[in-house]
């Protein structure tokens, strides 16, 4: 096992329940990757998890569901990312950490034109916008789209994308 540091919660509450702790990471297994975070995203859902509004499966827990970093190790059967790749993800919890092991299927390689800070700030919101515009309903020219909270993180991506479509 590898030691790292993370911000964890042991109980639900306000910001005072956040603790900086050393934790042990599991070994990298098949289909997984070890990521060294270079940037993490902060999202409203993190506060919902912290407060218990959206209870987590178990405590203690590491919060955060959006990050960017560098792949340090990959398990068997991982082919789309390699050691040294810059990657981002926006679906798995545990981003408030220096390093973490997660399913490699959550990782997207980053092009050089996108900074880690940008990727970590928009992955979850960008994936949400994509799901709404391309999966929930495949928006086509002539469609009318109503966007609530257009000034939020998702809205700032969703509005120009919807307009372009």
C-alpha cells in the first residue's frame, strides 16, 4: 500500500468536519489507475455530501468528484491511458486527495491546450451538459431549449453549446 494525504470527513456537518489526514491507498488492480492530482474541482454536490444532504455510502469518506492529474501506474487491462499521461475525470468520488486509485474508465486524456486547472474545473459540468444536450435529448437545429440557472457552472457551458447546436 501507498500512503498519501486526503481531506476526509468522519461525520456530516459544516466545513469544520473536514480533516487533512494521511491515508493508505489500495494497490492498483485490473482496470484501475493511480493518479497524482495536480488540480481538483470544487462543486456544490461536495457540500451536499459533506452536510449529509446526499448521504455517502460510508464514512469516513474523501470528498470531491472532479480532478486532473498525471497517471503514475495502471493495472492490467488498461489500454486508453498510460503512465505519464495527463488526465481528468468528473464522476468518481475521492478527488480531495494528493493521489488516488480509481477505475480507469473514468479517465480522459487531456490535450496540451487544456490546463489541468481548467479540466478539473469543468469535467463534471461538461459531462452534465453533454448528457443533457446529447443523451437526454439529442438537440437539433430548430429545437427550443429552456435552461434554468444559466449562470451556474453547467449553464455557462450548456448555453453556448445549445446555441451552437
